[in-house]
């Protein structure tokens, strides 16, 4: 029975009771009307329950799915292990690179400052300095491995976040520009371009010609 | 007129390695009086305190960028005639045009070589 039909049936029964006066009605009729009202209410709440149960079931499924996806995101693993690990690796890359650069530049500056008065001694100094420069260049192997680990971490996070957003149908909302972003935009702080300069030195020279 | 190789040159960069590279290149070209600053703010203080014949500045620095430094230099009666070369990884055309409009004398995109720096110095300062 539809909810509207059940409500109408109750309303009619109530009107009948009011119009005639309950005390003057025979007990059987009052009981009959009460029975009709009970039936109508049972049908009404029954129809109401079915639609709400459907909604609750959908919500429960969605919440369970969200819980599964959040669990799959492994947010604690990312926060506690993967991101700090990547940060440590990048710090090491910066440190190793600086150390190697310092060694190479110091050797080059040392050679430039030397006077080649004794050619044999000068050649020995150059050879020794070159060997130290070669040794310093070995940092590239280690930094390459460290950067690969960081890339792996970023890809892992990207994969998890993508799955999470896709499963829950997450849509990005417009974000207000932060003061930091505004500063970068206003002062044209774009940073280095990928795969070489965005504008070549020749093109820049043409602008100044 | 020959370039005065003893004139003070201010090199501005937040990476000490880059300052060292430019300092070595300038030394090789004969410039001996080279000072350094790690950002635009420190550079402006040094420029206001002394007399420099050339500024070679990076763009991307905090708290004051090289672009802001250029604007401040060109807005100053005392400093506005100082030659200013931007040496930066900011290679978008909009950066180059903005710098030119702000009054930069020349623009070198990183990474660069000694010949490029030498060529720009000659363009800005004259033969040396």
C-alpha cells in the first residue's frame, strides 16, 4: 500500500470517529476502525522502511568501500615510513652532490693556481688531481640509486592516491591561491624547464639584439 | 674605452657553488675585485653601501629575488646606471621579456659556458 493511500485511509477513519462521536458508536465499529487504522499504519511504515532501508544499505556499502579504500591507501605507511625515507634519500643526494662538487672545484682551482715551472712535477700534480676528480665523480652512481628509490616512493603514492580518488569519485574543488603561489606567479618564479631551457640562449640573444 | 678590470663586481646567487663558478670565470677573464651576496636583499645593502661596476645576479632567491633586485636598482637614483646581467635557470620567454622591460642589460640562461659569459660581458661593458 502506498504511503499516501495509507495516510488517506487513516484520515477518513479519524473523520468518521469525530463526526459520529466515539461514545455513541457500538464497540464493534470502534474496534473495526481501530483495526483499519492499525492495518493502515502497518502498511504505511512498512512502505517507508523499504525505501529507507535501501538508502541505508547504499550508504553502508559506500562507507565500507571508503573504509576499504582508506585502508588500502596505507596512509600511515606513507607518512611514517615512505615519505621520511624519501626525504632522507634526497638529503643524502644533496650532501653527496655538494661534497663531490666541492672536491672537483677545489682540485680544479688548485691546478689553476699552480705554476708549471717544473713540467714533470706539474704533470704528476695534474694526474693526481685528475684521479681525485674521477673518484669524486663516483657519487653519481650512488645518487642515481637514491633518486631511483625516491621515484619509486612517489610512484607508489601516486598509484594509491589515484586508486583512492577513482574508487570514491573524488572531484577536485577550486582552491584559493596561497600567498606563496601568488608570489611565485607575480615574480615569475617558474624554476628550471624540463629538457633544457624553454628559451634558448640564441633566442634570448635575439631579443637583446 | 677599456674596461676597468679592477672595478668591483657583485655576484648574487643563493648557491655558493654557482658564485664560485662565476668568480673563477671572472678571475680568468681578469676581474679581480669580486664580491658576493646570497640574495637580493643582501645585494641591495652592499650596492647601497659601495660602488659597483657590474651586478651579475640569479633570479630565483629568497627573501628578495633577482628580479626584485633589478627593479630596486633601476628605481634608485644612485644605482640605476649600474650594468646588470641576469644569470638564471628561469628560461621562459615571459621572464626574459619582463627582465628586459625592467632594464636588465643582458640575460644568460643556465647552464652556461665561459664563452657565453665572456660574450655578454663584452656586450655590456665593452672590449677588455
